[in-house]
């Protein structure tokens, strides 16, 4: 494997986003989960999309999966 892979839960916002970005800067490819909703309660991918773009700008691969790891 050319680059290690890290799985980050809650990777689209907050501490999870910070961890995902730091790991990407260290050379990790990222698989992140998220479970974001908009004000109307509908699924929202915008934060995950922004985080994925920031990771790919660091020349790392990123997969974003919508899901609740608590279930």
C-alpha cells in the first residue's frame, strides 16, 4: 500500500474534520463517516463535500460515507 488509510467518524465537521485534515496532511488517505442534516431535518452533504475537497487538495484520496456508526 502506497499510503496508509485512516477511518474517521464524524469527519465532516468539528474535531473529526480536524483529525481527518491532519491525518491527510501526514500522508493518510481518508475514509470518513458523517450524519449531517440541514435545518429542515433533511440529509445534508455540504460539510462532507467541503471536507473531502480540502483533503483532495492535499493530494490525498477521500471517501465519504453517510452513516451512524452507533447503530
